[in-house]
C-alpha cells in the first residue's frame, strides 16, 4: 500500500526566510508520480508540480524548488525568501503508475500548514 | 481550476436528507474522482471513474453513490446524510496515468 508522510504539521517563519517542507513516501511500484499542491485560506487546491519516478532531477520554479531523492524516498519542497502570500497548507501526494485501475488515484499526506509572518 | 466546476459550494443538510454534489468538466478527461477533506486527515478518495459507465470505490465509499453517464459529469450522491459526512468535498479530473490531476474549488457540506 502506498503512503505519504508529512511529519511537519505546522511551520511558522518570518518573511524572507527560506523554508523546507518535508515529504516521505512509501510505494512498492517502480513507476509512480509525486505531486505537490497548495491550499490557500480560500480553500482551493492549486497544482504546483508533478514528478515521475524516473526523473530525479531537482526542479526550480522561481522561489520554489523541489528535491527528489529515491534513495531516501523523499520529495521535499523549498520556498526561498518566503512571502506572506505563501501562507497556506501544502500537500504532498503520490499516485502509483502500474497498478491497474489505481494508476491515477492520489494518496495525500496530511498536509503542512505554513504561516509566513510579516 | 478552470474546467472543473462543482456545485453547490456550500450546503447545510439535516441528518437523513439526501442530496447530490455535482461535478462537471470541460477538459474531456477520462478520469474523474471524488475526495473528501477532513481536519488532520488530508484528502481521502471516495469514488472514482475511469470513463463513462465505469465507476469504482475508493478508500471511504460508505454512504455515497456515484454514476458516470457522460464523460463530462460525475455526480456524488449522499443517500441519507449523517453528521460524519460533514466535510469538504473535492472533485478531480485527469487525462490519465501520471498526468496532472486537477481539482474543483470544493463543496463545503455540513450535516446537522
């Protein structure tokens, strides 16, 4: 069975600090996909990134960066120079790629509430 | 979240009432699913569909029914609402394996 663990329930930082959100996953599939979603106070789920299990390259998008390490089953998310608008709940999620009928379903972590204070 | 429309956005039900949450998408995605979000639990899969006429149960299906008569629509029915079904419900769609999964804006349901 697949599982996603976000050990950090809440994180509070001051604006302009860098912050890393941890995500550890478990799966028996060799093909799988990892996602990060942002849920701002307004409640919608905003897609941030998708990464497949064969691509371990780190990715940077503006102030956001992701570090995928298969050796430690981790897919961590770093926000550089955080801003108040980054305050949200962030979810890491996993979908398995080979199990018939389940290869598009997401298993979510419980989320990390990030508060960026001015 | 353009392309995935959920209605209603807010609803209050009395215990035992029935209702349907609507989900419509215009992206021609084959895969659709319903999740519920509860405090401290993340999102959990209720039911899903891989195409018109095909549905299956997810992690927490009890108390909910679904049908998929068209590619565009995937309604979620609560047959006899219970307070335990108070939650935020999200509809999601995807083109297929490994593709981005897009979510609707959510439906806040309270059962009293």
